[in-house]
């Protein structure tokens, strides 16, 4: 048992070290930003098969060498997920979950905007369908999560009328992650997430540039193809059955779907998820 735990720890450390080497070596010359990112996740268990989630989030940008004169730094992003979750425990080892969430995204300080003006606050309304499979094998928990990110309203300076702001695009985000539980309290976690645009909005799919730069991802409708990758590594701490704290490091890479998926930026995140579970049955 001790040998198995040692090998698991070596595996997780090796994967994290490989990601850091990639960040330093492969991405060395790519423009870089640094951010903090926090979630507070309130899960209300209504029955064995249904729960309800309220999860606000916030990002703060403390470093960005892609913009001049500190433009865009500071409070970078507000978000809110809320909605029901269907839960089905298929057997002792496999659980299926299906969150159906409304997702609000707000961008208070986008590069190129003038802070303090109402029309510089960009935001979007979205609907998330999130099938999740969790498989527990011994001390390991394997998770495959797919987010089907449906954007139906996007407010930004480029979409300057309601006809452009109303539409639909579909982005698929698939994340495969592994948790290894050292005991009932602590676990090591590692994961990777890819972003692939599946459906473009018909009304805005020809609007590819803003100030000579491609409009990729938020707060715009999505483009076809691979646009982003995130690598996660962290530690999960369960304070008790109702409260868990999950600090992680994220390496994020931004790619241009219109130009052979060229790597355009990379980001480093200090990411913290606090989850509180309230059981009502």
C-alpha cells in the first residue's frame, strides 16, 4: 500500500513538472498573463437524484505583458453558475451527473475599453449542459466532464446592435482529471481541458477582427476549431463531509482557430475552489 501511494505521488509530481517545463521552455517567447481565480460552490442536495447549485466566481489579473500601460489589469471577470443537477449512481463505482446551468459572464475591465463607462462593461448570457462521469477505482477517482457551452447573448463593442448580440454558438470543453486520495482528507489532483468550437453564430461569423486582431473566445461568439487548453494540478482538502477546499495551479494556452491553431498567449492561474454541500433530505 505504501509503495502504491509513493508511485502515485511520483506520477502526479512528474506530470506537474512536465507542464512547468513546457511553460518555461516551449512557451518562453509567447505573451503571458497572470491571474487569480476563485469559486464558491454551494451545492444543495434536494434528494438522492437531484441537487441545486449556486456558484459565483471571480478573476483578478495581476500581470499581463500583452497589453501596454497596465491596460486590462485588475478585476477581469465576474461569473455565476446556477441551476439543477441530475445525479444517478449507476453502481458502487460509477456515478453520472448532469448539471443544467444558466451561466452569466461579466467583463468589467477588458483591454481597449475605457474604465467607468457603461458601454465598456461586456457580458454574456449562456446555458450549460454538463454531462459528467465519475469512476472510482481504489484510491483513484477518474472524471470525464464535458461542458456544452451555449452562448445566446453577447454584449461587446463589436456587436453594436441587438441583432448582432442575440445569436447562438456552441463550444465544447472536455476535461479529463484524476484524483488520488492519500486518505479521507487529502487528495492529489491533475487534469487537462480542451476547448473546441462546434457551432458558429450565423450573424457574426464573418466578424473576425477587432482592431486588426482576431476575436477569439469570450466575450464574443465562438469560432470553429481548437482555441484553448488548460492544464490543472492541485491538492484537494476535505475539512468535513460538507466542506472542501481545492487550490490548484492552471497553465492556460490560447490558440488561433483561424491560423493553424497558432499559439498566441499563455496564462498562469492561482485557482481556488471552495465547495459547501447542504443536505436537505
